[in-house]
């Protein structure tokens, strides 16, 4: 699948088949994260791959009760390593670059998942302190940025409208 097809095929999926997906697929998705751009190539990210049902239930609770997340066999929690960015870029690193870098790595994973026939949804609505407690991390160090439930899709919802190019682009010649 070419990248543009993956971009256009991707959509947020919120119901998954319970069957697991191959380990090699997971490895490929995780591998994709490593190649994302990052400010100064600092790579300030860490990913928790949660397969435990108990922990997935807890994460869904932390995500304001988005129970559908538990239907995914895997939830990846993407965290930004704030001190790692701050070491190079101080406040701009911890407040901006670390989040941008981690988001770029997340999108790499999402597009790789689509290419592998999987689906996911970027989940940003969650209580960071609770997620951090579940993962046993210090959120001042590793800030949880997103949860990504991942699996084979069990729904095909209508695609939400996207804003037209002319509304979002301004050329400056
Ligand atoms: C930063 C961010 C946070 C999001 N948080 C949630 C969320 O907590 N729950 C959810 O169901 N979807 C969440 N989404 C998915 C969006 O609702 C979805 O991307 C949007 O409606 C567009 O639909 P599409 O992804 O199918 O194109 C989030 C997406 C982003 C990028």
C-alpha cells in the first residue's frame, strides 16, 4: 500500500475483533515509530504496549470510561520523554518538541497499522495522572500523550467530512 492510500484509508475505529494479530505486525508498527522526525533527533518518546486485559480495562477507565477501547487486543500508550527534550531545548523542548515528536511517531505507527490491515483510534481524552499511575511512571518525566487501541476492525463507520483544501491552505508567492 502506498503512503497516500494508507492516509486515505485510515479512519478512527472504535470496535475491534477480539482475535490477536501477529507479533511481526506489532513489531513492524513499533519499528515505524523509530523513524519519525524529532527535533535534533532526540527521539523523546517511550511506548508501553499493553496486552494485559486488566490493564486495558484500567486504561479505558482512565480514558473517561471509553469502554470500547478494551475490545482492542493491544493498547499502545505513547509517552513523551520531557527531560530528554529539555536537555537539548529547555522549555521549548519539554513543552512543544517532545509532544510534536511523539505525535509524529504515533502517526507513523498508525499508518503502518493501516498498511498491515489493522485499525486504531487516537485516544487523547484521558486523565494523565491516572494513566501514569497505572503504568507506574512519573508523568513529569514521561508524559502520556495518547492511547492507541489497535486491532482488526469490527466496524466500518461512515467517514467524517474533512475540510476542503481551499479552507486550510494559503499560498504566499
Ligand atoms: C489528539 C486527538 C485526540 C483524540 N481523542 C479521542 C478520544 O479520546 N476518543 C475518541 O473516540 N476519539 C478520539 N480521537 C479521534 C478523533 O475523534 C477522530 O480522529 C476524528 O473524529 C476524525 O475522524 P477520523 O480519525 O476517522 O478521520 C482523537 C484524535 C486526536 C488526533
